[in-house]
C-alpha cells in the first residue's frame, strides 16, 4: 500500500471520480436535509463503532458548506457542499475516507471500504460493484472483507 503524502499524487482519484460520474445510482445532487445528513453520519458511526474503536478512529462530525467547491473528509470532519453533496453516495464516500484514513487517498484500501459501504447501505450487489470497478481498472481490496471488518450485516440500515 502506498502512502499519499501532501505532495504525492493520488493515482486513482480521477478514475474513482470518473467511475462515480458514470455509475447510474451515484447521483451528485442534494436530496437530503441537513438533519438527515447528521442522522446518517451518526448512524454510520454507531454501526462501525467496534471497527473504529479497535483502530482508535474517532466518530466524524459533519459540517455543511456553501458554494460549489469540493466535499471532503479530513479524518475528523466530513464537509459536504449544500448545493450538490447532501446525498447518501457522497456521505458514504467521505465516510470511507474517515474509516481508512486520508493518507490512503482513493487507493485499494479506500475503494474496498467504500465498496462495502455502498453495497450494504445502497443495497447493491458487491459483485456488480466489483465488476464495475474492474471495468474502469480501479484497484480495490475485497469488498466482502471490508463488510466483515466494518461489522456490516443485514441489521444495519440508514
């Protein structure tokens, strides 16, 4: 695994963003309220509490930003743009950064975690996700391994 320091390039970032743009269920439009987003981040924190506790990862806080810039996670705060990012796929993307740490960028570790979150919470078949990632030549760790690591099962819904 590569460490992405402040001056190193995140080699999969553009591939991941391109994949998100063409995936039919990955819409970039705000369809949730600020209260909904906070509730979802809190539930994600509850569902992954054992995983985060083992790795000493704090539960992220949520902030809503104005304007059209990027949404991001710095490992402690998930920042979503009000105009386009208040939706489940973007929240899961940023939450995956919190779970694996921002130093991993959009690499295989991040994509395995994000694949597990998308599969579980958006009710998408992990094989479908894996196939679409393979088509775009995006590297990822095992989605099923990540579902197990995060402690996701049928009981956890948003």
